[in-house]
C-alpha cells in the first residue's frame, strides 16, 4: 500500500473536530494534524435538539470549509460524519444540503448505535483491549454512548439521549445551577439510562474507559487540582470516584456561569455546559458502581479513520 493520508470530521452537537492521519504500510496510523471548532448545533432554538438555526449553519459551513482546506493541503481522503444534533433536527436535510452546496463535503448521518461502535473502535486503538473486557462511556453534547466490549468484540453499543448541551438546554437554560435543578437533572439522567434495557450494569469488567469533552475536561481539572498545571495528553490517565466527587462539588457550588468561568483548570468554553456533563458522569459512576475510570484521547474521529483503513486495499 502506497503512502496515504486520511482525514475525518466528527460533527458533534457541541463541537466539530478534524483529525488528519498518515497511514503506514501495516495500516497503523499517525496523527499529523487536528483541529477543533466550538459549535453548538441546535442549542439555541426549539425544544430538545429540534432546529439548527441559520447562524449555526453559517458557523458550520465556515468550520467545514476550514477543515476541508487543511485536508486538501495533505491531499487526504475526507469523511465527515454527523451525530445527535443533526440526526434529530427537523431541518437536517436542508442543513446537510447547505454544507454540500457550500463546501463540497458530503455528510454521512449515523445513528446512535453506529456512533457507539465507531467510538469503541477509536478507544480500542488508544488503549489496546484485545485481552480485556471493557465498559466504555462517551459523553457528548447531544447523547451519551455506552459500550461493552470483550476482547475487541462488542457485546452492546447503546446511545442514550443525554448530553451536556441537551441537558443544559432542558434544565439550566440560563446557565444557573441550584440544588433543585441539579437534582431534577440527575433524576432525569438516571431515568433515561435505566430505560435502555440493553445496557447491562452488573457485568464484571477489567477496565472502565471514558472519552470526549466532558470526561477529558473533568480529568484535566482533577489533574490541575493535584499538580497545578494542565496535562497535554490525557490518554491512559485515571481518576477515582472520590476525585470526581470533589470536582463535582466544586462545579455545582459555582451557581452562575461567571463563577464557573473563574474555576482554574476548567476550559472556559465548557463552563456553561459542565454542570450537566458532570452530573451525567457522576450518575454513570453510581449506576455502574465504578471506583476508577481510564481516559481515552481517541473516540469517534479515530473510529472513523479505522473504519476507512479497514476498507483500504492491501
């Protein structure tokens, strides 16, 4: 196989992310560039994630143009995947057509099950799991994915409509957190997770893995509180239930957005949605009776790349 470059765009509810990789002869890959653009799709109008606004579409087009230009610079084969916010929006067809017409990029709209499968592929590449039974969690803006894999094979891959943007819109629309709203949000999270009877809570596993924004931000805040600085690469970092509870208490004690913006070690662009995200993560620890979690830097984007590589000719 000749030298090849591939790129993947993950069009999430909270952000768009690009990864560009160089594929080696053995079909392993090396990340050579990556970008992130904060975009709150369907986060401003309508109930739930029902409407992508004109301004959000313009922001999305601008981001995709930028990503495509970088991908073209490397002459990389590009694949773009859209998840929760796009698949749920009433005007998704218009949005996808607008992206295609203005950027030339075709968008593949995937369902929650496929999203979870791709996340597992990415996680398994970051943390070799060939001989392990692993339960994986990915908290996004619109949904949270739950995956149980055993020695590289998926036992279940489920997507639940609880995400940091979605629940902020529902429970903290003015970004103010109090005990009542936090409790109502937590109760809702538990109801939604328990309503999926395919998710198994009492399986004995070797490792619990977390990926994507909320979990990465939480892990880095925990690291900051311990060491006084942020960590560039969080892959394989672990944190405990006690450390999570400490961070949860800190975040929920800051009732307003401005107060949370001043938390040292917390990404400022996530200060508005972190209460909802931390409540999801905390409930996951409770329901799955977790004591520790290991962080994966890889998630959906890497899974897209791996699936592209699997389809390459030898």
